[in-house]
C-alpha cells in the first residue's frame, strides 16, 4: 500500500477514486458475464461443427475407395480461392466471423470421368467449409478467453485490492483528521481557560 497524505485534499482524492472503482466494477462484472456466455456459445458451436464433420466423415467411408482411382481425383481438382470473413465485436472484443469460402474446380471431361465426381467435389467442399468455420470459431474462443482473463483480473483488482485499500485509506485519513480537530478544540479550550485566568 502506497503512503498516503493525511490531508483533506487526499481524503477527497481517495473518495473520488472509490466512487470511480465502484462505478466501473459493475460494468466489468457485466462484461465478464457476457464474455462467459459468449465462450459457452462458441464451445457449443465448436461441438456442433465437430459432430457435423464426424457425420460427414462417416458418409465418406463409402467413398474412400474411389478417391484412390488414378487420374480422377487429383490434388489440384479443388482449390480454395478465397476465404470470406468479417470482423465482429462482442463486449469490445474484435472477433473474426466466418462468411464462407470460394472454390475453384479444375475443368474435367464429363465424358471421361465417373458420375460420382461431381458429388465427391461437393462433399469435399462441405468438409473444407466445416474445417474453415471450426478454425474461425476456435480463434473467436481464443480471443474471448484472452479478454475474459484480463477482465477477471481487473474485477479481482477492483474488488479485492483497490476498493478495500481505498476504504482503509479514507478511514485512516478521517480518523487522523478527527483526532486533529479534537485536539484543536481541546487546545482552544485550554487557551481560552488560560486567558480567562489571566
């Protein structure tokens, strides 16, 4: 605890500080609750995306054999050209929002390729979109976790350190000033009685 001056000016300064801490604490607590709620929402979304991907992976098990056919499904057949994201804001935290992706499919001869290739390309797009969205939602959660940690530290600082410390300083200054006032009154009475005797 820093050394405080035992003056009326310091008393006013400490009271102003206490008002400020008490004014900001509810806002910080509200922000903390909002962040906790948003983190729960992102965790549910991540779980949903994983479940959706697992279902898609299950449906892919029937397709696995055909992906090995030579010269049909090549790595350059499907390519991501652009990932579309935007910036959102939750409780003052800037987060990325997933808006989709654009793909480019290499041209292929419809007469020489199997019928299932179109369906396989669409399924691959779905898998890639799920993976990309999961990455963006993970980044959201990471940023929200970071902000929650900072906000929790501030709430604890105000609640457990600054407010009690300031109240203690106010009390100490008030006791000192009260003692000074009492001693001034006593000195005044002694001086008055001394003047009356003289």
